[in-house]
C-alpha cells in the first residue's frame, strides 16, 4: 500500500502505542513491542509504512544515535566513576572485550565472512539492553549486591560498547574491500582509525565546551531545548561530513559538558522531554528494515552470533571475576544476566548498514532477528540468574 | 537594580550530610518546606533534598545507582514503582542519611547578582528556587520566585 507519509507516521505512533499496551501485559519492554510492530508493518509483511517514512530510516537512526551517545557521555565524570566503583567498571570492560573477541573469532573462523564483517558483529555484540534488565529487576523486586552489580554493568555497558564500536568500525571500514598485503592493510586500517577517533574527540570536546559557554544566552526552556538539539545535531553532522566517528564525538561532547559545567544536567533533562517519539520511530523503522527473505540466508551466522555473544559475555565476566576476586555468584551468573540486546545494537547495525552497502543489509538483518530473540528470551534469563543468586525468592 | 541579597531568605533550615532520614522527614512535615539544602561541616553547599530525593528511598538501589539508571535510553517508566512501600523498613529512619539521598543537581546565584539573573535561571530551567552562595560556595540562603516578585512590589511601594 502506498500511504501518504504523514498518515503513515500517525499510524505508526498510534499502533506502536497500542502494541506496547499489549506487550506490557506479558512483562516485556515497550521497545520489543515497537520492534515487533515494525517487523509486522514493514514491507515484508503488511506494508503499511510509506516508502517516504522508510527512506527516513537513515536520518532517524543518526538523530537517535547522536541522542544516545550524548546522553551516555554524561556518565563519564570523575564523580560517577567513583560512585560506581572499580569492580563494576572492570566487569563492564571484561564482558565487552569477551563479547568482541569471541564473536569476531567465531564469525571469522566458523563462517566464510571476511574480517571486517566479523569485526562489525563483534563490536555490535558488546551492547546490552539495560532497559530490559532494569524492567526485570523492578518487576521482580530484586535487590542485593548481585542486582546492584548487574544494574551497574548494564548501565555502563552501552557507553563502553559505543566506544569499542566506534574504534572497531573505523578499522573495519578501512579493511573493507582492501586487498593489499596484511602489513599495509593493518597499518592503513589502524592509521585511518586513529585519525577518525582523534578527530571525533577534538570535535566532540569543542562542541561540549561551546554548548556550556554560550548557554548564558538561552532565555527560556524552549530555547534551551532548541539550543541543546542544535548543538547535538551540528556536532553529529559535522562529524559525519568530516568522516569522523559520530558516536564518539557525541559521547565526548556529553562527557566534556558534564565535566566543565556544574549545571549540565539541564541539557540532558531538556533532551529527555522530547526523545520518546524519536526512539519509537527508530525501533519501528528498525523492525521494518528486516528483510524476511534474508532469514533463509542468515540462519547459521545468526545462530553463531547468538551463541558466541552469550559465550563471550559469560567468559568475559568469568575471567574478570577471577582477576578482581569477585564473588562466585557474579563470576557464574552475571554474564548470563546480560543476555538482552536491543536499541543500541540496532543503532550500531543501522550505522553499519549505511557504511557497507552490500554486507550492511546482511549484518542488519541478523542483528534485527537476533534482537527479537534476545529481547524475547533475554529477560527470562535475567530473571533466572536473579533467582539463582537469591536476589529474588521465586521465578 | 535589586540584588539577590535584598530579597534572600537567610533563615532557611538546612541539614548536614549525616542527618538521618527520620530527622529530614520531620523537618519537611513540621515546616512544610519544599527544599532542604545540605551543607558540610564548613557550611559549604553540597546538595539539596526535595520530595524527589526522599522518594528515592522507595527504591532498593542506592541513589547513585538510581542516578546512573536515569541516563539509560529507552527505559520504561512506571510511576507507581517510584513509591513501592515494600522496600521501606523501620531502621531506615536512622540508617539512611542525607548524604546518600541528596542530589547535586541545583542552581546557584551569588548575593551580589541581580534578581533578574536569578529570575532568568528559574525561567530557563523551569524551577521555582535557586540557592544563594558566596564565592567559596559558602551557603547563604535561598531565593524563590515569590521572593523576587515580592521585592519588586516592595521596591515600587505597592506593598510596605
């Protein structure tokens, strides 16, 4: 059906809202409803989303990712690191690298995929879905040391995952389509990566500082919102034009802002007031981008990705726990509790889809399909580990 | 131009970092106040407590962890979960202290700033109250939207 874009947008908002009402009854997060609705409404099934709206996926993804990166940047302050503690930070880093290494190796060695595709999967595997974990914790009224550690790790994970993703994507981009000898290839990849990362840090820092500096000219809450949005988008747009990491520059912008401005929370609060419709649209369009014809092709790689990601998270937590002397409960169960994966992974995959024309759609389709699986079964795994660690009394 | 020091409320009840929750709730109840400044032993402003901070004790996680969770994108908010009575226990009145629940998200002005500046901060940030501090962050008092309006009426002789 070829719908008018405005009508289609309106339907998306209303039907997504109704879907979220249904999915809450089976104790799953709203984002899962948006994603499933997107798959159902997309071109592969009902086809009720206009081409105009689907064509806007790229810009919606970029806007949402710049919001997420900017918001996650606020956690990178000395005070926040002190509050969260070294064990949570170590475990976060451990499970991020666990997922990256195991997934990259598994995809590279067990399938016929080239290294840059394996690296892309590895980088995406680092993300978790903190919203799902928090929902399970709240719904089951879990508490205690294990629960606090789990929440700390999932809250911090996406920030760490985005940094790793930005670094890996920079390298993967330079590896793609290059057929030189390994030394030249590795050197060129690393060099381009360093330039991309360093450029992002400089741009993000500059815009973070400018956001604080000129905020004295803002006169009311509406202007504050427009001002914040303007700086976030200019930062993302300029990073994109200059070919540096949009994610990293957004995070650095948020991080610099929170460290130079005592009242920086006003910018983040302001953004939170309007981000929901963007997030809704992002999830629905992510779902709509799932090409169901790809399901046949993605089978084995998808299964390997799902298994390797879980093994990587569990192994990463286990090894880090042994090093830092964490409790047996954390060592054994924390990795399993990190199973859910949703928004940030989808955003990363959409970005990969924009970067790699041929392989991008393959990667995106696998991530959308695996996200559905992780979002449907992940919360149950999280609840299981909360029970096993006696954080809750019954399942 | 009227200065902040001309209309500041200085007789504000404030609490120390170590003040227990029991005492904080008593102060809120008896004085019907909406905000409690938190100061350290040198009277430096270190935080504020409003009803939002008090309701954080209805959550099993620490205030720091709750702050971190607020930064998570796509989080489902369930308003009734904010006041879950199951997490309250009697010893909390003594065990929980101001330092654990206070927020460091507040706005400040100096005594010599104009009330126009204080008013602008309130309007931009959609808040009714701003803390007043000296250059070294020594707490002096608070100034509210009504204090500003009252001072203006007084200045023009509308009231005496």
